[in-house]
């Protein structure tokens, strides 16, 4: 469940979904998508549908957005932002 995606067109879209979406996902460890844009471009991640179980003390189900050494972790729906824009092209 790991994939590297390179967006070559500035208006290109790529949809990331959990395995088996729209059904519930299975406990498979982690899925990693590495998304790259052309040099000089940035990446915008928009969350159109996001549903994680409510946290019960730990953050077992989460989305982590990394850019360089910076990580943003979202554990439950209340934490989620609707859009994230990168500074660079990775």
C-alpha cells in the first residue's frame, strides 16, 4: 500500500483513498503515498471525505502530512483541516 505519484501538469488531480473505499478499511499497518509536483510547483491536499474512529487515548488511526522535517498529524475528524498547501514540490 505504498505509492509514489508525480504530478506533471499544474492542474492535475490525484485522489488518495484507503484500501477498499468506500467500505471500511482493514487493519493493514500503514499506507504511504509520496506525492511530487514539478519543480517550482506546490501541492494542495484537500480532504473531501474523511472519517476516522473517535480517539480512545492513543492515535492508532491517523493521517500524517509530512513536508521535509515538518509533520502535521490528524487523529480525529475535529482535528482535520479542509486543505493543506505545501511550500515545495514534495
